[in-house]
């Protein structure tokens, strides 16, 4: 063969060897040095711990590391100690988590000193909204990794096992220890014998990684599966049905975690259909699980199209029931009072239920934040919620502390994240969406960790200064200065940018239709539930814009503990980021900047779009430091994001301008789309 052909072949081979499809997440094979691991016991979990150390050790060549299980009061549940000998923990899983921490520190270059690390929450769980046919509600990264349609739907293949294995390892590496395998809009099929066998197969793979499996269940299952005349939680036959179903599950999966229930919400059945309360419904199922140590995560996401402000409904429903739940019931509440919007104040339920375990539910999948197209790092949003002061027990009673057991005696402490994982080769659809999975795990383990640290860690683990460059010359070898710092800055600004170009200053839920992607402040088809249409939320008219939640309006403010109720009510103290969440204000209302409200809205949309343009430039500049595959993938997504930001800006400004009847400030770039065009396009797509 001619030399030139050999050269071409070798070049192609080198590209394919280096092809970076993102599948390895933050767990790259970094090459290891020799280590001598001493562990007296052997078990599936400990064997993983030893293997991980041997494959990933980056410390002193030939060092000896001792893994020791020994009771120590300072170490809690899954916690661990890293000391000069190695890792000490009370449990095998503690050892495994300690190994991942040690390896992470080696790879990121963080100092390795004597430390004890205990998790903030005992249960750190992903909620998959996966359906038995393999589709995923609000999933943007392909089909389910657990379920599929067709004749072979329930056959467990080697490929399934490999994927579940990789998934379990990735989760364990960031401390996640539970997975709800199916959608909260649950199909009764999941409780059938056949499906439970597949659940067992998944549980068997997850077990050594410390990941328990849970299922979402439909409240009317007794009727739907076994034809019982009722699913009334106080009916003896119904009670017996759940007891038997639970017994069956534990006979197949002895360490099954429990159930997640969406009841009396968005058309799902629940105890109220039988005149019973949420407590009566939850307790009946919880009582069946109790002998086996199982739990019920009962969702607080309940609302109906009544005259009552949607933001008030969950609190009104659940706070009066405080103290009435069994101790293995956890009330799971979304971070905000409405629904995972780009920005919401925290849900007033946090801290208000003092005798009940309450769990924050965060959304990792970007349903309302550009799905798998927009680069939006969510840690700053979650940090904002977790660090919000509730004042329920004075200063320091943050959402984090009201839910992690440090203030209230909660038998179970739980934090849940709605997963963004699918069959896409890079799991999440967008390389940077992996950072949100990672961030959820890190915050679930340590709810006071800063977003900046998470971004820093993730970038160092996911990208590498040694990346081969394909024809693009680096400015210098300064990977930290030229790659890490600008990209980290971009990640940290990305959530605020999305708020700016989508719904700034407290605006919320102004998406067109049910896709929850593009703008639609006008969207209100005839006959549609009013609380599912944007005008319900923005209330724009010629007088002004915003939802009045003060005592003059829905009075949702009074669900917050003082001094917050007064702070949010008073225009002088209400943070501008929440202004239109709590107030309906005239277009010429004077903002802190001296501009009118209308002008301020315009500048926010403009700056959101400009921020994305900056992100594009930053990304192009770091090209020499990124592998070609991921560089091109992110570049292309950023182009889409920029187009979308332009659409958001134009749609919202031109629509609201019909009411404000004021010019868009002249130093702002003019819209490039016509409003009618945007409305028509959206109608065509989502009619
Ligand atoms: C799983 C929102 C979403 C729904 C989701 C629901 C929930 O309404 O749009 O897709 O349903 O929240 O959290 O139950």
C-alpha cells in the first residue's frame, strides 16, 4: 500500500480513537498509576471500590490505601472519612462514596486532607418520567433506558445490563442512591408480574452501587389492575390489595425503596375522588410499606382550575394536614409554588410543615429552560432555592435546613431530581446538560456547596487539558486561563441569561402551548383551562403587567413567614427579580435603575440575547482546547439557542408593546421577526 494511504488510514484511526461522544460523562479513563489497596472484606460493593481505585488512582505511585469499615459516631449513614491511611466508613457504601471523593479530588487537583463527609439528605433520588412504551414525559435525550415497546420489551439484554451498569456507576460516583423508574403520571402496568421482573433485573444491577429502586404508582391501581369496585383508601379490600401488592414486590425485590405518588393532580386519581384527604390516601399506602422499611413520596404538586391562585393551592392543601402523616410519608414539593419556571420564589411549603418530612423536588430535565437545546447550568437556580431564608425558625432556617433534618426531626430526609437521561449516546442530549445531572448529585450530597465549585469540578472532570487538537492552534498551554475560567463563567451566567431572554422580573409561564419551549404570551385557545394559559400569569393590559399576589390580590404573600410576607408585599423591598410575580404594576412604574418598568423589561430581553451571543464567542474562542466532536455539537446548539433568544425577545416585546404602547428604547437592537409571523409559526407547529 502506498505510504500516503497509510498516513490517511492512521489519521482516521487516530480521530476515531479520540472521538468523544460524551458517553463517559465525568468518568473518563484518565490512566492510572500503581496503588496497593488493602481491604479485609470482599463484597460486590467493596470490589467495585477496590477496582475503581486501581483503575483511577492518580496519587503517589505505589501508595498503600486502606479501606476500613469501623463504627465511628462522627460518620453518619453513607458518610466517610478520608485520612492519611485511606478511607474509613460505617458501611460498605460509605467506603465506595469515599473512593469516588478521593478520586475526584485527585483528578480535579483539590487538596486531599483529613476530612469527614456526611450527606445532607439520606435519600438522594432521581425521578424518571419514563413510560412503559419507552417514551419519556419531558424527556429530550431519546427514549427510556429502562423501558421499550415491542415484543422484546421485557427481555433483559446484555446491552440493557451494560447501560444500567454505567448509569448506576455514574450515579454512585456523585452520591445518588435511588431511582424512581417510571413516570409520576403512572401506568398500572408497572405493578404487573412481568414488569416487576424487569424492575428486579434493574435492582440487581443497581444494588452493589447502593441504588435502590422505587416505582411511581397510580392511586386507582386496585380498580384498574384487579377490578375492585373502588380504590377508596379506607375500604378494607383496597387496604388488603395494597398490602398484598407490597408483599409481592418485596418477595421479588427485598430492598425495594417504595412508591412515588401523584394524586389528585392534572387528572390523576387520588383519595379526594372518594372524599378522603391526602393524608388518608398516603397513610394507607405507607402502612402497607412500613413493615418492609419502604417509604411513600407523596407529591404536593396539586392544583385545580379554581378561582384560587394556583400558587396558593399546594400550601392550602397540605399545611392543615401537618402532623397527620405516618413517619414514612415524605411530602415532595417542587422548588417553586407553580412549576419549575426559570425563576420562582421558593415554595412556602418549605418550613411550614414542621411535623412532616418534606422533600425538595428539582427538575434536572430542562422542560422550561430550553430543553436539550439551550446551555443552562441549573446549579445557581437550585442554590438560590436551597439557600432561601424561610424565617420559619428565625434566620438560618433556609429551605436546605428545613428539609435536611437539621431543624425539624424528620425521620426521612429526601431530595429528588427529575432526570434528564435518555438513550442518547451522551445520555442528556446536550453535553452541558450532563453538568446538571452531576450538579444535582453534588447538591444532594452537600446542600451548601457553591455552584461555582460544582461547575469547576465538572469542567475539570469532563474536559481535559490533554485534548488532542485537530488543526486549531491553541493561544497558549494555559488551559485554566483560556478554557476553564471563561467556560465556567459562561455556565454560571447561563441561567440568568435564560431568565432574561425568557421571563425576567418575575414573569412566569408565558410559553405557547404545552411544549413549554418557545414564547406564547398570547396563547389562550378557546375552552382551554385558564390556569394553563399565559395571560392567567402575566395579566398584561393597557394598565400594566404582573400577578398581584399582595393582600389586594390573591394574597399568596401571606403564606410566607414574616419578614418575608411584608418584604414581598412592599414595593420598596420586594426584590426586583420577583417583582411581577407578586405585583401588577403600571408600565411607567419607576424601577431602581430610574427606567420605567417597560424600558426595564426591554433591556432584560436585550441583555439575555446579548449574553447568548457572548456565549457563542466564548465557545468559539475555546475551540483549541476542546475535542472536535463536542466542540461542534455545542457550537451548533448555541446557534439554535441564539435564534431562540431572538425569538423570545421579539415575541415578548412586540406582544407586550401592544399594551404598553411605548417605543422600544432606541439603543436596543430592533426586533427582526414580525409578531404575526411568530404566532403563525407556533400555531402551525403546535396546533
Ligand atoms: C409529569 C408539569 C409538566 C407535566 C408533569 C407535571 C408534574 O405540568 O408539564 O409534564 O407531569 O408537571 O410534575 O406532575
